[in-house]
């Protein structure tokens, strides 16, 4: 006898059932439509990369979370932790074949060995768009615009894309007299601002502190004067991008390279204004740092204003040095990544996601076993006309049971066809959604049976046309 195996999953992993997958596909299809409207093309890469490809790309935190993989050849391999590093590898490997700029989108799973928590999984999905091989600020502008248009396509009325620049943070280090080699540590702490608050950020930049769990958070050892200058920079929070830019010019007045860096940010802001993306949609927020170490220029994050508890649902930036690891030559690049799982959770919270459990729009019921071929013909007639239709495959007979199945699966229409309908040359179409709405106003069962709300007879030859008419009206 075969030993029984307990069905289970490793910590931090999960199954996605059909209703969850349908919601994800709906969201991904909407965003894919935006990306392709912009002219981005799809790319797929393997889940497994050589460890030396993954290592040294994104800082200590990301590197420490890489899942290692073994094969028969005993090569050092790992699961990708994002889609950007594989993109850099692809561009370097196929640079003679690929156009420049190379503009691609990719949706796929990534893996990080972080500690599992509520809403935090070790496998999750990212949806990226990137332009590789293009330097002007117009490319950064396009990525920000793509973020805005994707959220709008998903029905989000109130969102805000916040952007800043790692180059501004480099100016800040010079302004605060902090050594350049300390940049990664400082940026990592600043990236926690929304999560832990200004006071804990200050303590981590200086002496450190003990968190609620009792763990000691080591400080970076900056002086109070240095942190005061950082806080003065972060305190620049104006209502318009233009006002933030003016404040930056004042703060960094006389600092070498400041005018050039601020001009670059100003050009992005000006491009966005020309395209109609106002300060209410895109804000210049100097607290944005982004945790991954490979960012070199502008950085972006998007939040939903009516669901701020979900944090950043979209993020990215410019990473001009990442491809250089593979080519030895500077290759400019910019992109953004949508967190599919987090954004979907936020959209569900906001009631933006359809909770259907089936792809079918019509259920063809089976009332009489002798009419099986008629039911097959009805179903295939709808399918060949492009109407998603499902033939009930359970035991024929009880129509009530079959209609309950349609209700449970969220199928809006049902086809009823028995010997009487066949003899009369008609088909009964039941609009389940309309029936539910009308039934709410019917006072008695007798009245309901007399009216049969949401139910109508059509000529057999008119079935497809009538079904399309009803579905188009929904």
C-alpha cells in the first residue's frame, strides 16, 4: 500500500485558487494593455540564475534572502529575487541582437527568503516595465506616466506617485559631510521612514535603539549635526513640485554639481506637467530612497490614497550601473515594478475587483438526458460565436441545483432547454443577475412563479444574438 502523504506547503508559500487567479488575470490584463499601448514588448526569463549573476546587485538585505538551488552539475544557482537583475543579464547577453533602447515588460514570480508574515510571502509576483539603453529624462517620465496610467486603468481614482532621486541623496551626503562609502547604510535607514517614523530613523542614524521585541538595532554613528542636516532636507514638503525644487536650490546653493542634479529633476517634473500629470498625481517627495542598492538616479513609488495601509504598490527608478556589471560599459536603464499581490489586496479592499469564480458567461443546463446532443450543440454554438459558455457536466435533472451552481460560480446567464422548448423551437434564457434584482421586489412566491423575473423565451435561431445583447447591456 502506498504511504499516504500529507498535503501541505512550506512556510511563506501559498496556492492561488481559481477565484484568486481570475482577479489577478483581470488586473494583469489591464496593466498589460497600458504597457503595450506604450509600445513595450513582453520578455520571459528563467526562475533560476547563476548565483554570481544575482549576487552583488541589490544590497545585503536582498542578497541574504536569495534561495539557493542545486542541480546535478553542482553549479551555484539561485532563484531570482526580482526581475530587474535578470533583465540586465539578458541585455548584456543579447546586446548585439536587441534594439537600443530595449523596452520590455515582464510578469513573473520572484522569491525572497524573508521571514513570512501576514501578507508577506516568500514567493510573490512582480510586473515590471523597463527601458534599457536610454539616458534622457523623457524615459524616466514615461515610466512615471506608465505607473499613473496603470493605476487609472484599474479604476483607482485617488493615487499618488512620489518621486525623488538618488542623486539628490548624494548631494545630501555632501551637504551633511557624510562619507560616500556610507551611502548604502544611510539610504537603507532613510527607506524605513514611512515604516518606523522619524524618531527611530534618527536613532538608527546615530546611537541605535532597542525595538519592541527586545532586539538591538545598531546605529550608524552619525553626529547630531549631520542628522540635523538630513532632517532639514526631509522637512522640505511643499504642495507643488516647483516649490520643492526651489527649496532644494536654496538648501544646496553653492554645492558643486547641485544645479545639474536639480535641473534633471526639474526636467522630469516639467515633462510630467506637459502631459497633464499634476501635483495631485505626482509629488516630488524627498523621503523616497528605495531600499535596493542598484538605483543611481530618479526613484519612484506609488501609494493608494484611500488604502495607505498597504504601503507602496508600485516602485522603481534609474539603475545606470546594473548592466555595467556584465558588460564593463555604462548602460543607462530605468524601470518600475508593480507588486501584484499587494496591489490586488488593496484593490480588493477598495471594492475594485470582480469576485467571479468562473470564466463562463453562460451555463447550458441539462434537463433531459435524451437531449444531450442538443445541449452540446447549444454550447458549441455559443463558444464558436465567441461567448464563453459552460455545459453542466453533473447529473442532468434538477434545474434548481444547476442554477445554484451558476449562482455560486458567478455565471450571469443560464440556458434552459427541454422537450417542450425543442418542440416549440425556442430556448429559455435566464438572466440570473436581473432575476435576483427583480425578485427582491416580488412579495410572494406565487407572484414570482407567475412573473419568472429575468427569464425570457427566444427563438432557437436567435439564441446567440439575444445572449450577446444581454451581456453587452451588463
